[in-house]
């Protein structure tokens, strides 16, 4: 059976095995389809929670979503940065950006 058609049920959620999930997610994010890219990567991580490439990409997509939200939805952007940090704590870009936003929020 084709790898894309196979899958697993984990905690009641069907998660298809998609070897190209990170590549597809990157394309979606590049088109500004951040929520679809996030959902795809989250499904990938249900199947393989230790997939560091998917975690790193998920953090990047959350970061890019945050930057796109910032002009119109500061709280939403900050929430996306927090999710980025949780997805891949080794990446400091989101933490640095969140600190910067917190500093500007309290500056007179």
C-alpha cells in the first residue's frame, strides 16, 4: 500500500504517515496558509513526536504566523510566539521576539 495511504490511530486520532508532510507544510506556509501547515505538522508529530525536523518547521511556521498577525492582532501574535517556543525550545528567535514585544508593551 502507498505510504501516504497508510496511517495509525493514536489516542483516537487518525494520523496518516506522510513522508512529505514537512515539504507540503513548508509550501503551505510559503503561501500564507499557516493554520493548514500547522495542522499538517501536528498530525505528523502525533505519528512521530520526536521528529525534530517537523518540530523545527512547526516552530518556524508559528513564528511566521506571529509576524503576519502582529500588525493587526498583537495578543494573537504573542500567543503564536509562545507556541513556537514550546514546539522547538532550542530555537531562540521566538523567545527573543517575545521579549522585544514585551519590552515595547511596557515602554512609555
